[in-house]
């Protein structure tokens, strides 16, 4: 084994000026990379449809089975136990087996688990289905971020991440438009079966269309050169434990740990919040939730576009990413006061701004991993960060269920939701003040 502690070196033929970058872009010679991005978008859409069904049906299921707030919270927590476990393992597995097989296996597991909810008859049954769903869904973001790193040069990664990440909002829009109708007309069990049809179609397309750029028969030589226009990275193995000593790893992990739980709160408790504070019924959830998650869609693409645009204007990576994240963090702050708002639609507007800002923040947070780590470690790093986010989600589900059981108030949780992003950005700045690429002892493959 040959080891080196130096940074990856850029070969003399790599692009070194804005003129060369522009010329490469003009001669990209195809858009197959955006077809791959579309596949990631649809997978993320299915992912969020699957995980949101329980939250949408929570008032109905609590009434049907007589669950207390704490019992509902315990079922939600089973998802996070598995999601955390899966992220710490699956990211590393995807780095080893590759995104084509790894992504397909993850989607197959989570689709079967989502359908498995329809067979549940007890808290144990729902908890088991929820656990397996979390295990399968833990593969989505490590695989997707690794795919973006393989298929896009650094200057396009935030935009590509924003586009595929917007699938989470599309899923969150489609679910409230369809799940309540299915539950009312066909029964709640069929609502869990619904997304299985989409999953099977995606799996076939993925296996037919996806290859790494170097192996893809439909990729033009000019687009391949454009994809590979960043400084050269050798084929290397990066020991997993060597990621942990780096401040950049902890910047990503803590940033995810503090902000991911807020999104989980919206997914699993927002329908209950609207029902309990504004009297929104199951069949009335569609319009407010659609408005909220359409706004989140714009935020996801807009956040990625903003930092990518700043980079094209000559800003360095550190300044562009963190400026976009600061704007997003400030836009979240008004959600602190949403429980005091009397009207439904003013409250929806504030929550929509917060979810849009979260998704703008999230796509830039994901892109930090590819800014600071070599592509052969991306899925592992995203998995470790996702583990932190899942542990945070586990904690917030425990806290929210008990706060609601004891106080019947969302005030404390909303305070956390409004302030978490500014604190997270402060930690990112302290741990990675310049977003410098890590220096790792590489083991040559």
C-alpha cells in the first residue's frame, strides 16, 4: 500500500480560468447528466411520498387505534432508529458497491416496507414496518449525492442537488392530494400501497439507464470531458475511520444534526398542528400542505441556484455557499411566532417561507460535502451526516410527543425550529471557516 497525505493535485491539462470553463460549458455536447438528475428527482419524490403517509393519516389512525401522543411518537421513533443505523452503514456500502446496485437495493427495501404498513394491526406492526422503511430510505441521499458528484462538475452540483432535492417537496405535495382521498374512498390501508406502483417503474428505469459516466454508452466524449473538468482525483480507498478526525466532517454532521430534525417535525407533525390549531380536517389538508411544499420546491431549486450563480459571478466557494445559507437561516426565523397567528393562511405563509428556506439550506448543506471531500468518500460522509440528522430526528420526536402530551403547546418546538439554522451556521463557520478540502491519508486502490 502506498500512502500520501498531500492534497489531490491538479494535472496541467485541467481548466484553470473562467475562459476555459466557459468554453468547456459551451462544448458540453449533451445533457445526459440532467437525465440522471431527473432519475434522482423521481426517486426522492417517491421517498417522501412513502414517509409522509403516516403523518397525513395520524389523526385518523390515532382515532382508529386509540393511540396517545406518546404512542404515536414511539412509532415515529422506530423510523429514526433504523434511519440512523442505516445511514451510518449504507453510505459506506454504497461507496463500495456503487450507486447503481446500492440505490436499486435501497429503493426495493423501502417500497416493500411502505406497502407493509397496510398489513399492520398493532403498534408493534406499525413500528416494525416503520423500522424497515427507515432502513431502506436511509440509502436515498448518500446514493443521490454520490451520483451528483460523479455526474456533475463542482460548479453545477448545488443546482443539481437543489433539483433532485426538490423531489422531496413534490412528494410532499402529491401525498396530501392523493392519500386523504384514497383513505376516505378506499380505506387507509390502500394509501400505503399507493406508491408501490411508482417504485417498480423507477427501479426498471434506473437499472436500464444508469451507469457511471466513464462506462455509459450514450454519453458523448465532450460531455464526459465537461463532467471531468474539475481537478483530477485518483481512484482511491479512504478508510472510513479516517473521516472522523477532520473538523470538516463535524461541520457537516453538526449542521445536519441541528436542522434535519426541523424538517422531520414538519413532515410528521404539521398535519396534526394544522388540525389542532386551525381545525383543518383530513380532506382539507390538501390545499395548505400543497402551498407549503410548493414553496419548499422553489426554495430547494432557488437555494441551489443562488450559490451556483454567486460562483459563476466569481465568488469563492466558501463565500457563495455560506451567504446562501445565511439568507435561508434568516428566512426561517418568523416561524417562531406562527403559533400566535390566528388565521390559517397567514400561518401557512409563514410555514411555507420556513420550509422553502429549509430546503434552500439543505441543498447547500449537502453540497458542502462535495466541496470538502473527495468523491470516493461522499456517500460515507453524507451517511455520517445523515446519521446525525436521524439522531436529531429521534430526539425531536421524543420531545414533541411528550411536550404535546403534557402541555398541548407547540411553542417550545417552534422556538427550536426558528433558531436552529443560525446556530448551525455558526458551528459550520467555527469548524470549517474556509471550507478547505480535507487532507486524508489515501490508500491507492
